[in-house]
């Protein structure tokens, strides 16, 4: 007899979907919202799926003292149970409700998004039906900025290279940027990844050919010179002076067309700039890796637009939909155990192996393979807290994208910017403000999401879990981090009121909306445990480079200490948080290290 749990779980999820979507004023039925939540549950980290199902069924049974389980209650009784759990002193109960509320809200506000059927790219050198065993001189695992540049430069130098990627090979046109469809197609675990700790930090990773370059904001910075000098001295990294790195930055900037906007920035972006200017704070327009064919439209120059086509033209081969889960040294080379989506288990034999799977997946693979020295012990991120500002005039528009101004007056400690601000993203940012969903529906064009980002002193760890695919990521904020986040919230609110904001909604639980600048002082000086819905899109430093073997996992050019023909060449290399969007740093280091491997003089 089949278990009734899937049907019970479905009914409970459906009841939650109807409760949360209906509360925002949307019209039933909500079968589409239910399907999205169920699909996301199936994609969440595997070690959380069974506990999440059990917790959901427990939530359903909690309604029994009222006579019926939650999914059989009236809408009014459901609302009371949700409110009780949402305001519970138990973090577990609050988190469970927030999980379902977040997914239902995002799905409900995304209903107008055009549905997309992803069509994967098909090229001559893309392997869709691999042999059970492939022998290749060079294997690169991971196709984000580090992996794509590494594979491209090696192939253009005449090396035979196989680029292996866990995700699919999808064009940018497969979905709208920052949409629900993109989350399902291109984000690892559907975007449901979190670093656990006293303050949880949500993060996202790309899982597709091109990796994070396909889903990020395309804002570009070079590594600040003082950061390069700190890494060079403290971690004993060779070849890392500003003068030595300059040609790599310049080459990458040409390759991905880093340039300013050819037109005026969006009103939401200019609000940030105007507020900073009035306060006498440093604000700048950040260039992006975009190519503009005319003055109005641009196209993001991600890896699938730049280095991946070059790699294929040079004779490189791509193996998508393939997850490498273990590697073993095989003489002077490496034997990789992998699983292809359609073919099942396969084996790759590599003379030289480059791991470029990102700051979480690279250390996971190394540790799972028994390589642990200084691996996954020093993860860093840029913790970010958000707030929504509502202005008396229109500042937002469909397709606005990510605004380009950032405030650097207090960098590297604090940076301010404006985030993606579509209606679904505004609604998510306002979950701590009851009734705001209707405000978004009526007034989204006068609202935008702004953020305060800190350069963290904290550290995290990445650990594989026996029997599970997905790793456990933890992160510990320091007291200074908490103070900086509190200070960031206050300064950002001050800036937005200076820019003319009418109402500000802090992204912290239990904080009322602010309608006057005198209320800014009511914001906390220190972010409390569990307060603030923190997130990040910047992860790095889990396998730091340098000649100091007591703290570094790899040498100055990415070779894993103690091993031959094994290299790391992605965000894991960065020694500490750079304080700026890290893709410029990742690309330049990948280029530098690949050319060093090839013996090129630069």
C-alpha cells in the first residue's frame, strides 16, 4: 500500500498556497502557486527535504485542537494559525511559515511572467550522450567565470580540454532575467540555499553553463589595490601586485565589454546617487559587462556570450548535465566519478584537473574526496540587508533591471546599492510588513529595493554530509559584523529620506515602517540574533591561495598544496572578502593562473 504522505503533504501545501496568495488580494484558484511550491520543495537541499515534509505535516496536525487539521480548516481559522506560528517565539515555527509565505508570495506576484520552455543549445562539440569512460588530457569542472576562462585559454593554446557542468546549456533568451522561470532553470536548488547560523544568510549559485555570470547583475569592479596588497603580504601570494594584475583586468574588460551606460541611469538608481550627493557621500556609476548595439538596449556579456563560444571554436568540448561527485589520484592524473542526467554513472580520466565549481561546490568535492587541508574552513561572503523605499513619484518600470549606482563613502566596511525591484521582489522584501502586498500591487512603480552590504570579518565552513548530495554551509557573524549591519541600515535609511523617500520599510522583523527621518534612530545599533533577513550573492575564500601553508589551500597560482596536476581556479581562491562585486577579481585571477599554467610570459 502506497504511503498517504505525498497526498497529505500536497493538501497542506495547497492550503498554505491559498492562504498566502489570497492574503495579497489575488484571485483563486492557486494551483499554479501550489505546483511551484511543490517543485521548489523537490529542489531544496536533499538533507532538508524529509525534515521539511515532516515539519509541514506537523504544522497541519497543529490545527487539530481546533477540531480539524490545517488543510481542512476555514480560511479564517487558517489565518489565525498562520499568525500564531509567524509570531511564535520558536524560530523553527517562524522559519517554516516564512518558507511557505516566501514561495507563495513570489509565485503569486510572478503570475504575469511569460512561461518559457527551455531549449538547450546544441553545438558540434557539446556531448549529449557520453561514453561510460572518457579520457581527456585536461578536465575543467565548472563553467562559471573561472572555469569558462580557464577552459577557453587552454583550448586556444592547443590543449585538448573537456568542460564539465552540472547544469544545462541554455541561452540567455531561455527566460527573463531575475524571473521565477530563471530561478527554476538556472539556480542551484531553485535558489533555496542558505548558510546556517545564529543569523541565517540566504545565498544563490548558478547551475548552468556559464554559472553565476548567467544570473548576476553584471556590475564590474577590479579588486581594490589595497586588497591585493593585503593578500600579497598576509597570505604570501606571488605575482599579485597592482602592476602585475593590471594586464589581466584590462584583457578581461575588453573580452566582456565592460562599459558605462550609454544613457541616463534609471530613476531608482539616480535616487540613490542624489541622496548620497546631498549628504556629501561618494557615489559612483558602476560599469557593467554589457554590449550595446544601440543607445537603448544592451546584452549581458556572460560566459555563454563570450568565453564559451570561443572555447567551442577552439575545439573544446562541453559535457553538460553531469555532476562530478568524487575524484581519486590515478598516477600523475585523476580519475573522476560522475553522474550524467540521462546516461547515469560515468568515469572521467584526466591528466590535469581544474576545479572551478565555485566557493561552495569546489571545497565540497575536495573534502568528499579526502582532500581537506585548509579546504572549506574559511568561506567568506558579503552579508547584505535590504529595505524598500516608497517615493511620491515614479521611479520603477518593467524591465528596469539592476540599477548601476553604488555608494562607497564608507567602503570597504559598508556599501549601498539598489537591487532588482520587480513586483515579486518587492513583495518578498516586504514580508515583515503585513498588508504590504496590496501596496506593491497598487504602487510598485513608486517603490524600489535598496541594500546595505558589509565586508564581513566572519567566517563560514563548507562540509559534505555522508549520504547526501548537498553540502552543509554554516556562517558566523562577528559582533563587528552585527554592528556594521545595524549602522548600514541606519545610514541607508538616512540616505533614502534625503533622496525624498515618503515611506521606508526596513527588512528586519518587528520593525514598523518609517515615515519620517527622525524615526531612523529607532533602528537597532546592532543586528540581533535572528533579526534581519540577510542574503548574499557573493561567496569566496573557501580555498585561499598563497604560500603560507598553515592557512592556504592552494599555492599562488591555484595548485592544491601537496598534489600534482590538481588546480583550483574560481572564487574559492580569493583570500578574503574583496568588498566589491567579485566577478572582476575571479576573471582576472583565472586568466593569470591559466597563462601561468601554459608558461606564457605576461
